[in-house]
C-alpha cells in the first residue's frame, strides 16, 4: 500500500515535485535562501562580535528592524542591514511616480516602464545602503569602542562590506522573484523572522523551564504548575497565536466576487466574476510603515551621537528620540503606526492598483457589470466597493500590527515574569508576513501547476 497516495497533502507534494518546472523553481528558491543564510553567518571586518551583540541585545529596534528590512541587528553579519535601503527606495519611487508626470508615464507603459522604474529603484538603493551603513558605524563607534573612531581602512571596509551585503541581498531577492517562487523581498524577510524564532523561544521558555522542572521533581503539583503566572501566560500566548493564524488565513483568503457579463457571449455568463480581495495590499503597508518609522529613529540616534553633549541641539534631538518616534512601546508611536498602515493601504489600493484601470480593461474586453453602465459608472461602482473593502482590510492590518502592544498593556502584571520575546518577534505583524508569504507562494505554485497541465493540450 502506497502511504503517500492515501494522504492528500503528501500526494499533492509528490505531484508538485514531479513537475520539472515547479521543482526547478523551488530548488532555485531554496538555494537562494541558503545563500542568504550563509551570508548572514559572515561577520563584517573591524568589530568585536560579542560586544556588538551586547549593544543591541534587548533593543526594541532589533525586532522592528527585522520585520521592516529582513536584517538582524542582534547578530553581526554583512547582511545585517537587510533590505531596508531597497524598500525605502521602492517607497520613494512609488511616491514620486504619482507626482512626476514622466515617472507616471513610465508606470503606465507596462512591462518596459516597470523595468525602467525598477532600475531607478536599484540606483537609489546604492546611496541609501551606504547611508545606512554609515549610520550603523556611527552608532557602534559611540558604543564600547566596538569600532575605531578614526577613518581608516578598517572603517571603510566595514561600511563597504555591509553596504555591499545589502545590495547583494537586493539582487538575491530579485532573482527569487524572477526565477523562483513567490516575492523575493517578502521571502527574505519571512526567513529572517523564522531564523530568529529559536532565540525568542529560548528567551521566554527560560522562565517556564524552572517551573516545569519543579513539577518533574515533585516539588509542585500539576495544578500548581499550570496555575503559575509564567506558564499560564506562555500557554495562553501560544494558543492566542494559533487562533490569530486562523483569523489571518481567513482574512487573507476573503474575496468579494463581482458578477460580470460579456456582451458577445450568450452562455456561461453567469459563471464569470471579478474577484477583489479583502486584503488587496497584502503585507506591503506594514512593511512600508515599519521601514518609514525606523528611519527617524535611526537618524535621530545618528545625530545625537554626532553633536556635542550639553548643546541645545543635543537636548532637542534627545527629546525627539525619547518621544513617540523613538519609543516603540508608547501610545503615540502605536497611534502613528496605526494611522500610517491605514494610509499606506489606501495608497496601495487606489494609487498603485488603480480601479480606473480595471474599469478600462473591462470595457476593452467587452465585459460589463449587470445593472452598471460601462465607463464612468463602472469606475465609480468599483471605487465604492474597493473603498469599503479597503477600510476593513486596513483596519485589520493596523490592529494586527499593534496586537503585541495591546497584550503588553493588558498584562502588565505578567511582564515581569515573561519577557515576551515570542510576542515581540512573532506577534501579529510577523505572523501576518509569514502566513501571507506562504499563502501567496502556494497560490503561485498551484497556478504554475494548472498552467503546466494545459500545456499538454497545445
């Protein structure tokens, strides 16, 4: 008896592996991920690794930096600044393409225009990655003499190595998008989050293990063990994260189906529909918002370390750094984060994914929405539907992003017993990114499978 054929999941994996195109793309993606993780183990020259880890250990910027860039400040490597420069360059180019007519024309030229805009993004990534590398150097030079304060070959090598690592990571992400499966940038960020799980789990389990060992030694009963604050909160947090995965999957797969008909078709029109996803923007608004919010904090820390202590500029910059912009657990920061995610969601759905283009494509293909006139009426109807869906989707993304802060605020009595490393590292935002990327990649693989099945009828 073939056990694999009896299990649907394993049978599906077997069918996918038997497809040479899918197998090649999956192996290519895995190879690129292996290369990225190999680079993450190569330390840059000119720093003390143990002192570096001590500087960034427990810094709330570390987890947010990982979510926003795919980098890792808690482990020194040549790719520790991640894709932050590339993501920021993408944001700048997308924003400029809405206000500069020349760039807007390129965006409307299809694949050729997008290729030119992507090239502009790469050019802009170079100075931004160098700037981030300089910021990291200045922060380290002011902390425990990790690097020298004099500009010499070691300093130049340090800045050049981590800036080049960011550029190579950008190249790897684009190769995954082009030749692998899924979006390369999102996949790199996802595996960066996953790679941090052992450290985060070890941080929180450290408070639970002594209680569990006391139960095994017979010092406490089972009831006393499960009623322990640290164990109770740890278990409830794990259950909450599992329920959150179910909610994320449901919201990501939610689709509004708008019935359409074709003027030249007389049969089967009732089976045609236009799908509009509830979460049309995916995880990009959260990634964009996180990248934007990390930038002021990094710049303020850079300027604080440059100006003289005791000066008015130093006091002003310190106040800015300690305000809601630099305080990741403050109410002001999370409100700003909440609003920024909503703003980016609307920007992505209405500016990047133009509903007017959908209306024009329906008209060109001879399709129409029953009861709605083609042209402006269809455009207005689609904008109304997208507005309602975007409102729900944006609120969903924003609430998911601030869930760790909400939990901390409602469980202040347990924070002392549990360091909440898991919640910080794989909270709502991380789960949303990981689940969304896996679902998107799975859909792409299934689409490739269906396309391959049609090729035999050509």
